[in-house]
C-alpha cells in the first residue's frame, strides 16, 4: 500500500459516450457509480480529482465528415459534450478540456493541456484512471501518465470500451499493463484459474481494500460480505 499523493482522473464521462449519445459506448453509464464513489473518497481525503472532457470544435479532422474516424460528438457547448447528469459535480474538481485542436485527435488528457503541470504542482506521484473509453481516451491518458513519470492504477471496473473491433478493450488493457500501469479490478480475473465468480469476488475485494488504505479488519469483512451478495452483477466484466 503506497502512501504517496494520489489523484483521480475521470476520463470523458460525457453524454455523447453514454447510451443515447452520438458515439455511445455500450454500458458507458455504468462507470458513473464507481467513479462517483472513488471521487468522494479522494475529495474526503483532500486528494485532487480531475474530470477530463472531450471538447471538440464543430469542424475538426477528428470527425469522419472532415477526414477522420468518428461521428460528430462532444462539440464544445452542446448537450452531448456535457458530463453525464449523475456524474459527481464539486467545486474542488478540476475540469480539463481536451481535443480542442482541429488538426489532432487529442485522445489523451495530457495532450495540449496543463494536466501534468497541475499534478506536479500538487505533488502527485500516482494517478488512478477510469472512464470512457478504455480503448481510446482512457488508454492514451494512461500511457501519457506513464510517459510523464506517474505511477498508474487503471480502474478496470470503472471503464468501458468502444470496441470498434471486438478485442480492442482487451488489447488496450494489455497495452496499459505493458506500459507499467497496474490494472486493478475485474480484468485481472481473465488470467485467473479459479471459477470466474470467485475470481471476480477476489479481485473486487482486493480492489476495494486497496481503495480504503485505512480499512480496518471489520470494514474489510463488511466489504467481503457485501461482495458475496453482488457476485452476479460482476458479469459486467464481459462487456469491458
Ligand atoms: C474518445 C473516440 C473519439 C474517447 C474520444 O473519449 O475515448 N473516443 N473521441
Ligand atoms: Zn473525440
């Protein structure tokens, strides 16, 4: 359990990436609850929380209409670019706008922003990253965080993939791990030989205990009992 200063980075939990949005990620809205929980814990401990937002000009080579890959999404000032209505909103959270350059994709929260500088100013050594989408903005944010010298925990339960190709999410997790990010949460169970429900339980348990560095034995056993009740819900792993 490291005691270095941590920050939480919540990547692009915006309407256009959630069900009903123009670039909807399957089950994208499922990241809201776990990220809200974590954000509250970070804020309670006085640790910094950042929310990035994809914040494109109306005309950018990022969009298929202008030679890029994607349908129009997250145009500055539109409803689609707003954060999901249930995502935590708090004056202590710093919003990082990215993807504002009309000649670049701007997937990473570090690309063309002052995020690295802000993290260093706050003495942050380790970032926890989740959000949307695993195979694009989360992945690029994680890889840049490693390049910038931060320790990274990638929150597998609190991210979802676009999966233009079916394995993209899985592959993105591998790339993040290869770059030195620690993958916490359910994805670890993909390499576990125990029956899957049991793996989910154990990886989730480990994850939750990691989250609460002060977790007493009593709190841990409480967490364990509540996880036992929630095993069936863990099937969401397969949609990652
Ligand atoms: C993203 C595709 C296009 C993301 C942003 O937030 O992952 N994906 N723009
Ligand atoms: Zn975009």
